[in-house]
C-alpha cells in the first residue's frame, strides 16, 4: 500500500545516506484501512457516584456490526486461589513480606498483564509496580460461548537469582509470545550511602525488605533492566530472564518490531533518552547493539517536530554484564567525576559535561570500561556520546504495521524539553551542561508522537556504523496533544482531550489508536481513549475511580476466537487526584475492597480479520 506524504520543507529531497539525513521532514497521511471501528462514548464523570466506578463503552461497531461490550474483571489484587494470593509480595526466601502491623503485604499496583496462549491453555503474566515487586503467572479459563475469561490458579514468579524484581511498569508481548516487562526509575548508584541506603529514594529503601532489611546486601545495579518471562508449555513451566544487553535506565516499555530483533525502549522520568536495541539474532534479546536517539529540532509547534539520528552505544551481551554485576562493579569503577562549573563546562577538558536525570555532571569513562558504562549507566553514557537526554516522562510505545509508523506517548512536555525554562519560567537547571537539543513550549497535558520508519538500504548511526535493521526511525512529530483547561472543576486539562498520555496500543488493520492516561490533576478521573487517526477524533471509552491509573491497555485480536482490550485499574484511591488540601484520597475509600486493583478487559470483541 503506497503511503502519501506531506512535506514540511521546500528543500529538495536529498539522497538518503543513513539516519543522519538532512532531507525534508515528512509526516505520513494514513491511507484508508481495511476495517472501521467505533466505540460508544463514555460520559465525563461528574457526580461522586460516577467518579467511584469504572465506566466503559457499552458497545463497539466494527464494519457496521454492533457488539455489546463492557468492562469485565478477570481478577482483583488480594484475590485468593488455594494457598496463593494475587499480589502478595515475597522476599528472596519465598516468604511473605509483612507490614509493621504484622499483616502480609499485598500490592494494589497491578500493571501490565499479558495474555499468552500456549497449546490449548491460556496464561496471564502480571507484574506489580512496587519495590519489592511481584510478578504472577495465572492460568485462565475461557468461556467458549461468551468469551469471558477468569483466573483458575495463580502463583508468584521467583526473581531471587536477579536480586528481586524492581518497579515493573508497562510491558508488551513479543512476536514469539513472551511477556516483556520493565524496571522503572533505576536507583542512582553514585548516591548510595555507606550504610546501603539511598537518601530520598523510597523505592530503594523499601527494597531492603526483600533482603530481610539488610540494605548492604543490595546492589543498585541489579535494578533498571528488561525482564522477560516465557511460558514453556501447557504445564505452566516458565523461563525467566533479565536482559542486561538492552541497557539500564528507567525502563517504561520495550516494544519489539516485526523483524523480531529491533526493540524500541522508552525511558521514563526527567532528562531521559530514547533507546533502540538491535539484537544479533531474531527472538533472542541476550546480545546486540544499543543506540540512543539524537533530536534535531525542525519545529516547536504542536509538540515539536525533529529529525532523529542514532548514536551507537556499542555491542554487549547478558553474560558480560552479568560478570560485571557478580564483581559488584561500582560507579567509581566506571567513571571519574567532577562538578560542573557555573557556565556549564568542565574544568578539565578530558571530562564531558552532561545533564541527565541525575542533574548536571562532568564525567569521564575510565579506560576499558566503555562496554560496562554503556549498559550499567546507559543514559549517562548516551549523553557522553552526544545523544539527547532531555525528554520528559517518556511512556508507552505501539506500532502501525501497514503505515510503518510508531507511536510514543510523552506524559508531559516540560523541564529539559523546554528552552532553559521550567513550567515556562526561566530556569537553566535542566539544560545547563547539556546540549539543549529540545526547545519546546511547556505543556503539562502531554503529547503522543508519531515516528516514521523509513526503509533504508544501509541505515547508519552517527559514527557511520551500519544499523542492522529495517525499522529505524528518522523523524518524530507531535500527533495529538492535551490542552490546558481549568473550566471543568477538578481538571487542569480539557476533559475533551488527553491528559498525561501513558500507555498506547494500535489496533492493526484499522485507523484506531488506544491512549491510556496516568494523570493526577490533569483529569480528576483517568480516561482511556480511542483515537481515529484518519478523522483525528477522540472517543472516551473508559473512566476509572478516584485516585487510580489506567494501565495495560493492550489489544489482542484473536484469543480463542475473541478479541480483548486489556485494561488494568491500578491503585484505586491511591493518588490525590485534584483534591483540596484538606482532603485525603485514602479516606475517600469506603472499605478495604475499594482500594483493590482491577485486572480486566473491555470486550469481548469479534475477531478483526486481516
């Protein structure tokens, strides 16, 4: 299918030599897709009763055929199945961790849950966004007449050989049917105190419970990776990995492209980077080359527009990095460090000034430590190599296979993405010492970006090295942005537009992009949207209770003859969404059941044939 393009420059197209092209920026115009989808609109919750419940589309129309739908719960945090409790947190010795009052700890931070058919059985792998974290494998039952799915049994997945599991956030299903998770907000290894604690880092200090309170038993470099869980057979046997080859940073999501070897990796936080990993072999993420994006701005309008080139961070594999972890390599083993001068430079020329999540620093990689630095300190290393580390709240990723466009959510545009400002006011904290590549207008409501995949015969990184992938993006542009608007009480972003987009999911063979929110004050209640890319029209398809977050929206077209849009309602009553200073969100919960998280789906749907 030939794709039309809209040129944004009068400059004649030049011959493409790789990712570092100066040809005109293009935004693709979608061709009509095979199938049309229309969800029933869900109203904005305005009453207390509406703000306490899950609202979801009552029906969906696919190619003119109407099907009734609703939100259906698969399981809630704290539900028991025999001796196992969904969301119970265990320590390294497989014993339940206890709270101060003696009760066992159960996480209500359900996040990504994958549906994995294996033979004649259906499994679900679910991870919980806490520290210590939990990941569960559940066997599901599916009603063949109605499509309804429920949990039959569940059990905890052991991560003790990796030092536990840390703050897993979003996730994806690989083309080879495995659960690909994440570990967000990696701890700063340079800031750990002599007693093993990390001042101001609640996640890290809470993680000590996994080791029975022994903080010195922890290694900060054990956290910030990409876990993968493969269900091996119908008995539910599993294989568990952490892919050190893909780098360590605040992993929000790893998304594998159709070639089964190129992976895009989003980095959540302030002054972060966009990464791309190209595996040596298909379906094997244990070895490959890591790249980081360089933003070359072409416009500051509508969320910005830029050419993207790729900085080669080098090749590595799981085994080499595992060896470094076993040796307890420290930050000081990797880098020499000095303070940044007031003018943003370094006093010694052999040092390089950078500005990342950890602020402005002058660093120098020690001799022989480049490979280790590229994986244990991927973001810092990327900045040293010239990549852009100014992105803010980088979130979910999805891909439109027919039009060769990737979608990436940026929850807010601010700080490093501004031009020496913070919330529109002069402030150089996030740009001093760095390159100040991104210079956009502050938008607390966020933007979803489109990234075009251009077919290269020999795509190249900025150092001239060949990139062994056909899925290399060379452009990025704002697709849809939220609009600041306080006209509806309790909301700082328009209720008719997105607020702090988080997870995204494209429904293949349609024009439909699903956008989930993670917003505190933008919308008092978080929404999930359906966005028609051709009509540029948003439809609100789900709202969630006070203080919750929409996580895990992920579309499965054919599971046992039914389609499902997975949806997790994380930590109800857990955030103070647009409350007055005198209110406490936790007190809004009427009982202990209110705070339980929902793992469920909107549907079921008819299968969409290609």
